[in-house]
């Protein structure tokens, strides 16, 4: 789980754009239009779109194409969103992995020839295997924890006393947010929905808005975490978990509580760690000293958040001495339709008429293109003679849901325009690359300066998702992309800096900042949830020790009320997590 407010602009935009993928994607597959021969292009012909009109217009018989055949599988309600498909695939892979681990473990323990040696290996490693869990336990670090805690113990006590106040503030904030989010969701559900043109044409808008109402969202590798970032993901999660448990171990040593051992484990998909403290010695010390131990984990996570945020803030000032500011391609996925056309480390200069200078410009331009209705997309100024020359087929009185190209060739695209002879909307099937080389326009009046017979032609789309997008970069001709704007964001990662010298590695502008972004998010999430008075989390012990410190008699007389409080907070946390999963995947 990641708390939404800890994300950077790029990650927040990513969550915003992830909402455009599910459920309502057009049946038209995204493609790239290039100057390949028609016989090669036709080998991967663009799928037909569904004509939803009740009656087909009458076209000249020689140019008329058979309508696309409708099948139930094409119906959007019968299709799972890409996010749901990835989640189901991930679940199946996890089931296969853990089933294999269980079978191998069972077989090695079952057969006499392997049982004794296998048990000996498990004991030497401190390993234990159960359903969806592999854990390791060690006492090797006990002396290290003791030595750290016994060096300048008075300074450590001041340090962990500060941690009590930090954990208390975090607990109040966490509980307030957990109460506020479900109430906000209920309130928003009761508000009337305004049926505007945008809502009717862009079916993704309600999904996007509903998901943005949740500040807590699930983070699952392979679903909303790119496979290229799995190393950063797991390393950051491991560092945050170890730093959390290190706080407990050092605080226990300072308070002269013995550390029996420590362990680390893999549960389903996520790594974790824990420290085993002597329970009898904890009960013998005062509640105030217990608070130092219980609050140390939350405090250390908040310290780690501050360190990560400070690094991310000062990073631009450090980089400007060794890097130049530009929008450089840091990563492009192999499943991207333009993988072979956009080289890595090339500089993005322009996307669909929007100037790109930094990664922030890239995200801003993608959002502008996404929010813009298809009918308001960028057009191109062509004379009537050029339209007739470039058109392989012209459709007069063009309907709003009919593609005038009808999949003739991937080099061609359907453009709409108005002519003097015919005031109605016309469609022309023209070669996309030739059209996009002309001057841009937004309105018909933008082309009037070039002549009275010049028309503003703009790309046709039967939905508000599929678009014709022109990307200008530094290492080749402009790329023409047809598809959802989300596919561009999902498969292309842009960085704001490029090394001045070839011997300077890009790790300082890609891997390290990304690692600290994950550290800040994961560390805050651990502090946020562990501060909540919930069963099996640090908040449970923090609440009990806090009440006992304020009034020991109150703790004994109202123990039942404390149990009810823990049940309420646990239920509240489960509701928020369940709501986050449901709203993200449904």
C-alpha cells in the first residue's frame, strides 16, 4: 500500500493515466504508421472498428467496404480491463509458484532418503516454509544490536523519546485519514452525476474520478509497477522494513531488553522482517520505556521519509553541474508499438504540437492531449487540390461513427474537413505522414491566411480514446502513433536530464532517484499503517502502553473498552484497504 500524497508528479500522473486503460478501451489496436511497403504493412492489418449506427449510409458501390462483423467478445461489458487481466495473470503465477514450493517441500520431507539432510539444511539456515510464506530466523546480529544500543545510551534515549511524539502525531493523522476517506466516498456516491458531453463521450472519466477519490491505492508488481522497476521496488521495500525493525532492536537494547533474534521472510509477494524481543523483560519495564521501543519503528520510517525527500529536493541542484536539462527517453518497453522507432536516450522535442523540454512538460502535454476531446484535436492546413490529390477515397456527408478508410492500409488515416462546395462534414482517406507534414491548425480560421480554398483537416476517431499523435524526436523522422494516449505513457519513461559527458552514468538521474521515490512512499506507508491501533501492528502495543502510562488504574478498569477500540480501528483499516482494492480493480 502506498499513500497517494507521497507520490511525485510523474507517479501521480501515472495513477491518473492508469485509469484510462480499464474497461473502455477501443477495439482498435494501437499501431505505428511508417513508410513501410504496403505488402508488409498489410500483414498486420489494423482491426476494424465496430459500426454502432442503426443504418449504413449509401456509398458508391465500388468504394463500399463490408461492415465489420460484430461478435459478443467485442462488447466492452464482456471484456476485462487490462489492469484486471494483469492482476489475474499475476495471481495465477503466484499460485503456480507457491504450489510448486509446497510440493517440493512436501516431497523432500516425505521421502526418507532426503528428509534428514533436508531438515539439517533448514535448521542451519533457520528456514521455515509454510503456505505462501518462506522465513529465515537468525541470532547472528544480537551482539551487533547490543553494541549499538550501549554506545552513548543517554543520546539514544533522547532520540527515541522524540520518536514517541512523532509516532503520536502520525497515529492521530492516520486515524483521521482512515475515518475521512470512507465518509468522503459515501458523500461522493450520493452526489448527482452531471451528464455532460465529456461524460457521455469519454466513458473513462467516471472511472478516473472514482479512483482519484481514494488516496490509498494498492501497489502490485507487474500490475501497476513496471517490470523494469522491480529491482528498485523490492530493494526499497526491504530497506524500509529493515530500517523499521532496526529501530525496535536498538531501542530494546537501550532499554536493556534482550533481543532473542531477528527474522526476514517472503509472504506471498512482499518481503518483510521482524525482531524477536524477550516478552518477560518488556513487561518488567515501565510503560514509558515500552513506548520508546514500540514507537521506534514508526519514528525510523518517518526519518527515512525525510531523508528521501531531502535527497529528491536537492538532486536537481546537484545534477545541473553534470547534466543538461532536456526531455530524454530513459526507458521504452519492448511491448511498445514504437519500440523500434524511438531510440533510448533520444530527446523528445514535440508531441502533437506541444513543446517538450523536460519530463514535467512531457506529463503536461500527455494530460492536455488526454483531456482534449477528439473533435478539438490538432488539425492540418491543406488546400482542396491537395486533399483531392492525397485522398484514396472521399466520403461526403461523413457520419460521426464511420471510418472512411475502412482499413485500406496502415499508411492511411481518415481525416475530416469542410469544403466550400459542401458545408457538411466530409471524410478523406489520406496518407497520414503526408498530411502531418503540413502546417498545424485548431480552427478553420487558422488556415484562411494561406488562401480561401485551404481547409483545416483533423484526424477522425469514433471514440474519445484512439488518437493520431505525432512525436518529434532528435534521432530520426517524426513518429506517427495511433492508439490510446495511455499506451504512450505506460511504455515510455522520460527523464529531465541528459549527461553532458559520455563517461557520466545515467544511474544518478534514473535509478537512484527512482529508488528514493520508492523509499519515501514505502517508508511513509509503513509508518502510516503501523501507527494505527490495529491488531498485529505496532499501533496495538503503542495504544496499550500509552494508556497504561497515563493511568495504570484506567488501563486495568477499562481493558474491555481498549479491546473495542482495537477492533474498531482494525475494522476501519480493513474497510479502507478493501475499498482501495475494489475501486482500483473493479
